[in-house]
């Protein structure tokens, strides 16, 4: 168990290292994509909420009980 925990921590550390360094700016010159993302505004929250409503709509696709009764009886 201890070896698995140590392996997991080493793996997380190895994966987090490159991801953290990607945010560093080199040269100070922004690309077109960076400028576009910086000027796009705060629509991200709205789109996240729309996506959440869409995911909640998927709950209606769950399979119901095999019989049509409101309260399925375990013993008939």
C-alpha cells in the first residue's frame, strides 16, 4: 500500500511539473490567440451554466422501472 501511495505521488508530481511551467511567459510578446482570449470577456460562466443545464437534461434519459407502476413492489 505504501509503495502504491509513493508511486502515485511521484506520478502526480511528474505530471504537474510541465503543466505548471506552461504558464510562464517568454519574450513578453502575445500571440494572436492569447490576445483574442484576453479580449473575449466573461462569457465563460454563461457557457458553463448552459452546459450544466444540458448535462442535467441528460438525466431524463435514464431508464425507468421495468413496470409502469409508480411504486414498484418487490413482492407481488
